[in-house]
C-alpha cells in the first residue's frame, strides 16, 4: 500500500486527509518513485481552496503536491537511463507528490547529487525554477541593482541568491528579524511597510534597475514608484499587475527538469543555500499548510514521508 494526501471538497486545511491508496503502476515512459521528501507551496493551498479553478481545474477527490525527491522503485515500458534504486529529484504535474509513492514521466526526473540532502532536494522545483524564471524575466546584469520583495520566502531566498550569482547588487525587503540571514547571503536588507520607499531611495540614490515581487501587498506599486521600468518588474504574487505592463513569469517559464538539474548542481557545489523553516511528517500535512498560511515562513516547509 501507499499513503497519499487527498481532499474530497474544496476548503481549508480541515479538508486534507492522508489515506491509504494502491501503489500506482508506471505506464509507458513512466517511473514510480518512493518519495522521501516533498515541499509545500502557497499555490497548492489556493488550488485546494478552489481559488485557481480558472487556471488549474481540479477533479475531486484530488491529490496534492508537485515537488518530490526519492528513490526510483520501478520503471514502465520504454524507460531508459534510469533504474530502480536511483536517487532522483522531480515533479508531479498530476498533484501526486504529497504521498509515499508517485508515478511521473521519466523526463520529470533528474539525478539527486549525493551532496544534496533529501529535504534540500525537495524544495527546488516549484520555488527554485520560479526564482530562475523571475531573475531571467527582469534581465538582471552584473553590477545592476535589484530589489526583491518577500526576500526571505520560499521563492525569494532562491531569487536573491541567483541574482547575487549573476553579479547584481541585491536589496531584500523582509521583516527585521530576518535581516541577519539576508546579510549572510550578501543581500542588503530593508524593512517593508510605510517607509520602504524612502529607505530604498536612500540606499539606492542612483535608482533601482529591476524588481522581483514574491510578496504582493502593493509591491508592484512600490517598484513603479521607485521608477523601475515595467518590463524590468516581475511579479509571481500579483497576476493582475500584468495589466500595468509588468511581467508575471514564474514556474511555467522556469525551464522544468533542465533548470531543476542546474539548481541541484548549484546546491551540491555550495553556491546556493537551501533554507528550510520546518520539516513535518506527511501525517501532519494540514499543520504544515496552516504554518505556510501565516506567510511569514523563512525559506521552505518540507514534508518527510518516512
Ligand atoms: N507564478 C508562479 O509560478 C509561482 C510559483 C511559486 C510561487 N508563486 C507565488 O509567489 C508568492 C510567494 O511564494 P513563496 O512560496 O515564496 O511564499 P512564502 O514562502 O509564503 O513567502 C512569502 C513572503 O512574503 C512576505 N510577506 C508577507 N507579508 C508581507 C507584506 N505585508 N509585505 C511584504 N512582504 C510580505 C514574507 O516576508 P516576511 O516573513 O519577511 O514577512 C515572505 O517572505 C505566492 O503568492 C505564491 O503563490 C507563484
């Protein structure tokens, strides 16, 4: 048997159950993974609440989760180059990652480097590839100044580090308690709130070249008030802002498995740090999402299956 998260109706975390299911069988081109760790994302909560039906329709009862890291258990017909026992990182695009086992297309999997922990590996797909897309979307060049709103969130912590690797000066908006973490990463922290515009103008008197918004809460207004050109602003938290000419590139533009493999290499090389806020066992998935819903998580929340 396998265990998997299910919800029968849309709603809050009270609709989440962990149920026994048959182990899924891989079809042609597919692989069954015994999942060791997964991570959770705000978009998954929005899907479960029924708020994203126009973009990502749901068939009830539904499973949940994209990010996964685990061991290959069996392969379907036609799969080559991957075999039982391989340690992999990947993603489910059928909402099957919050489970002990998942079947995914072989091309959704990349090798897990030995130096990357299961928990680290499980954070990289949704948040990491979204950060890659956002940094690419704003076209950051070495020496330019970038502001990241939500700098210590799941996407934000990847975005600030990727922009630093690209040679940018990075200013991160975050709560004061989290400023030491940003400083450790070579990021200049600024508290968000009413006085943020003045603080940013003071810190960057020659202007800000680009802005990534992972927080919402008027961050696009802030970016425009700073004089950043709309085409150099990317938001993953405020889709309606596309009407104002800003970009909304995220996971879909992130580059999938190839980007995931590159992110894993960066972690293995020590060039990219994965910050994990809390690890919950699968059985406590509802508590994990309640924690994420505070929207003041530092880095990622991980689910551990075993
Ligand atoms: N389009 C896509 O492909 C895509 C992919 C992934 C995520 N997303 C979206 O991107 C957003 C971020 O995701 P995530 O996983 O990074 O979320 P997260 O881990 O919950 O991070 C949220 C961040 O928002 C900050 N924040 C909370 N309240 C704020 C406020 N009033 N003003 C400014 N900042 C505030 C928090 O900072 P403090 O702790 O410092 O308050 C935190 O760093 C979500 O809306 C998510 O749905 C989109």
